[in-house]
């Protein structure tokens, strides 16, 4: 169906390129996007767009417009632990450093300040939706609302007490209240966040399956993060974690499986047949030496693969452009095939596939008429991007996140010529420095 002809817009953006990332769409040169009521109202050649009257018009002569990035897995508030425990394997990192530090420092103020630091970093580097799994998700929700960013917040579930509560009963009670609080929210979705197969037993998993089906809510879980996790499960329970979750009924088209290294062909077939989504976190997997995820094999099996940074304590940045580049490089090496994970697929992983994983692809993830206006503008005039044969190659393979200049979420401008419009960077930095002093005992 042809797009309706419009003659006025809230925002009209002319750009050198538009990268729609929609199915069967190629980059468009010298086009414009019109935004009305937070939605994409028209995508049309620049010459035709001249006829539109708009409240605000931008002429971005050297820029590419593309869908805002979707960071499909992270722990925002952990930004306050950035660089606190480097160069450790997952097991030592979690058990000897991160969990003791979380036990000592994590409270509402920590989550407020850490989430704000992370959201500021994500907005500045082109992320318009993030998926989070952390303690005090109600506080992260407040900060996300203040920032104007889109979010999925997975409330934590462990078999044991944590900073947020006393055990599964408490987590379900608080999480279900959070779901109720956000049932009419346009930007915030709530999900179940069982931490991992090794921290959540069958009883709590079964309760999640029942609630998630009844309420039609997604589940996000760390899964097959290391070979050790799989070996320990086989030794203790006689089953690989993916097989156990399948038998419990936890795997389905609303299940987002994070990490997925140490996969055999049967694991991949199980994930594919249940319609699960994979969330690849290549930099965290590399830094913690967790293992290698067979992205090309999963893609060929028909599994939707999204991209995440994980927390800043294991990455150590929240730059999804850098993550795309790492994913592309690593994907080729793991597949032993330089044609694996091309720029077009890396872009999909960070946009449309992220939207599919979070169940919001009817709203965002691509630039299409009728979708919400979650759009970023990247300045491609830097010398590091010259010369430009193909803008998508420059976007994925060059160092580009500092070139993000504008960002709109539901049509609201949250980054204006590189400046955050909803958050105060200086105040955020000052609070992060205070936390560093406190945590270091100074
Ligand atoms: C359920 S709240 C989040 C919980 O997960 C911890 N965490 C952060 N990164 C990882 C990872 O890569 N694997 C497993 N657990 C991780 C975080 O510190 C919180 O305790
Ligand atoms: Zn994680």
C-alpha cells in the first residue's frame, strides 16, 4: 500500500542516506523522513519532501539515518563497577568479586546512579532501547522514564536472597506488582529474569513458566554461558541446561537466551524448534573467556540472533556499534568463513533482530512508515569514515559510535547535536566518581 501523502510534520529530517534495515530494503540516498505524533509518517525523496511544512526541519547533509540500536542484554547499574574486577574468568569474577561487591553496595541509590550513567552512555552511542536484568528494576524504570529511553526490564529471580529481596516468593510478588504498574506504559515492558539455570531450581522455573504463559510476558535468562556450566549441570543433574529448560517448558518464542556458547547440534535444534531468541554478547564472552557462540550455525538453523553488551563490568563499555564490529569479526573467525556475519547481518542483529527478541518489532527495529520514530543520525563526514563506498560498511567496520549526533525516541529528540536533552552528564559523572571513592574506601 503506498504511504499517505502528507503536507505537514512535527519533524522533518533530510539526510544523505537512510538505512531502513527493513526486509528487502536497500540504503536510500538523498531522502527525508517525516515524523508525526511520534511515528514515521513518510519516507520520501528529498525533492518531494521540500513540499512538507514542519515544526522542526533538519538538513543532515553528511549523515545516515538508521533505526535506533537495541541493546538486548545488560545490567545497567553495573556501570558503577566498570573496571573494578578485570581479567578474571566468569566464575571467579562473579563469586569472588561481583557478588560480594553487590552484597555490600547495591541499594536503590546505587541502581539509580548506575542506571543513569549507563543510560547516558547508551543514548550517546546510538542505543534507543535497552534490555536490563538487575536488582531494583522499579528504580531503573524511573530513570528510563526520566531519560525517555525505551526499555525491557527483567526482574531478577534467584533461589536465594539478594539485595532486592528474600527469595522467590518475594521476587514474584515484587515483579508482578512491577508488571501491573507498567501495563499501560508506552516505553517500558517488564519481563521475567531467572538469572541462570545454576541459580534457579525447577520449582521457581515452573512458576515462571505458568506466570509467563498466563500473562504473555517474555523471559530472559543467561544460558550456556560457559562449557563449565554445561559440564556441571550434566554431572549434577544428568542433563544439559537447554534440555532441562525444554523439559520444564521454559523454552518458547518469548524466551530470550543470553550468551549461548558451548552448544552442540542438538542444543541448536532444540532452540530453533522452540522458536527461542539468542542474545549474543561477544565482548563479554571474550573478556571473561566464557567461550564462542556459533552465530552462523544458529542463523542457518533459523534462530533470531540479537546483540547485547552485557554489563559494563564485563565489557567494559555499552557501545553497541563496537559490539557489532566485534560480532562481525568474531563471527567470521568462529565460522572459519570471511563471508559469515556481513555488515548487513550485524546491523540487523543490533536493530530489527533485537526488536524481534524483545517482541516489539511491530513498533521499532526498522525505519518503516507506521513504526514509532526511534531513529538515530550518524555523521559520516569524519576522516575515519573516508572514502565512503558503502555506508553500511563504514557503520559496522569503522570506529563510529562517537559520530552519533541525533537520536529520537517515539519522535522525541533525546540527543541534539551530541548533547543529551533529558539527562545532565556532569552531574552523572560527579555521582559516579563519588561511588568510586566510596567503593574504594577513600
Ligand atoms: C539477576 S540480576 C543480574 C545478576 O547477574 C549478574 N551477572 C552479570 N553478568 C553476568 C554474566 O555474564 N553471567 C552471569 N551473571 C551475570 C549480576 O552481577 C547480577 O548479580
Ligand atoms: Zn548478563
